[in-house]
C-alpha cells in the first residue's frame, strides 16, 4: 500500500512546482483573498502555502488526507461540469505520502483550528490549535522517501524559476487575489490583488513594445488575449488558461499560428467556455484538457490571432 501510494503520488507531484500548483488550486477553491508562498531551496527543502480561505474543520482534517476524499464533487453530474480547480482528492494524500507534511487550518465556522502532521504517509499528530481563519500547508523534504524522484529535481534556482512563472500566471488569472512569494525570507513576487491585469502584466513584461489586448467570441467560446509582439524573433511564449485553469499551450499555439502571420512575442490567453464543454479529467496533474467541440475552440483562438494581425494598434 505504501509503495502503491508513493507511485500514485509521483503522477500528481513531479517537482516542487507541482506541489505549489496543487496547493494554490486548493487555496483558490477555498475563496482565499490572499495567498502566500514561502520557499527554501526552491521548495526542495521546504515549501509553505498559506491562505485566508474557508479552512477545514478539525474533524475533517484527517479526511482531507484520505485518498479520493474530495469535498468538491458530490454527484456524477458534477463531473460533467467541473467548476473547481481540484476534484480528484489526490493532492494532499499524495504530498503527505512523499514528504514531511503538516497542515494547519481553521474553518470559518469554528472558534479553534487544528494541526495534523504526517511523515511519509504515517500520521504523527492531530491536535487542536488557535489559528487565524484559513489554511497553511507545509511540505518539507519533498521525495525524502523516493530517492529516484529526488535525484531528478533541478537546482534550487531552476525550481524557483518554475514556481515563480506558475505563480505569476495564476496571479494574472486571479488578479483579484493578492499573491506573495518569498524565497529564503526575501520577497521575490508580490501582486496587489486589485484586479488590474494590465498593470500586473506591465510590471512583469514591461511596456516596451507596448502590450496589446483584444477579445473575440465564437458561439459561447470567448478568448481574451494579451500580446507583446517581438517582430521577427520567430519565437512565441504562450501562457494558456481554460476557465482560469492553467493548461498546456500546444493547441493554443497551433491555433494562434494558423493564420500564418508573425506571432512572435509573449502571449497570455484566457479561453472561457461553458463548463460542460471541457473535460479536465484526463490526467492526475489536470494540465491537459479535452474539448467536446474542438472546432469553435480552434476557431476562436484563430480569430483572436487574426484580429491582432489585422489591427496592428489595438
Ligand atoms: P481536491 O482539491 O481534488 O478536492 P485535495 O487532496 O487537493 O483534493 O484536497 C482534499 C480536500 O481538502 C479538498 O477537497 C478540500 O475539502 C480540503 N482542502 C484542501 N486544501 C484546502 C484549503 N487550502 N482550504 C480549504 N480546504 C482545503
Ligand atoms: Mg486540490
């Protein structure tokens, strides 16, 4: 069981950035306004995600660490239109199986909170604790009991770069929430949570050449795009979101390139679709999505690129 759990955990968490992704998603699903991340050694030795969201009741803490125990889906119909970032109930048990893990939480409805500590899947402590509202998860010594996986981790600075790029992407998608990242006690990223995507994007990408912004709809599919052109560079970086979930950008890149113009530069694209048009339950990491109708999805992204290429000043 122990070994099976560790193998399964390997599908959900590959490296520190996947830990951050799962914990961020949980914080966002809990309607947090403020999410802080504290890292040591690029998350390899210690990684903390703290939020001010709904929290977890004391008695439910052990349940949150049980495999496939999600509070987010209650019926099969829910599976047809997944509205939360998490739904598989695998992240916390996976993390607890492959690290020294601690969760502290106080639910909105409770006067006191609690702490639960687990090491390599073995419960060590479950005790009440006075806490502010919200949740704090600490993952120390990731893969300490999975040396084969630990060997594949990159340098602390390389892991930190991946984490920063993920958090910055989520900070853009959730510009109404405040994000903080500290590494070895120093602030390396801060977003105000004032909802101003353009200002945040300018602070990350600069405004030279100026950022461009357009949106396009096809049926009930909407694409919102930000583009900072870099003419002639021959390379485009695409950050892709579907319904505010970060996804692999392959389809986006192909559709944006399909009109045949020069789409060099940085792209941030948010695709909004009806929830029942996408299936996110493809892989435990949830970064792949499948569309019920791929035609209008491709078309709306293609038209977004065309709109940019036809109107060079927007
Ligand atoms: P999932 O997100 O797929 O439901 P997880 O293993 O990530 O599964 O989390 C298990 C459960 O723990 C969640 O369904 C949720 O009820 C609770 N939980 C986890 N993190 C938080 C958080 N930051 N705030 C509130 N509840 C949380
Ligand atoms: Mg989750």
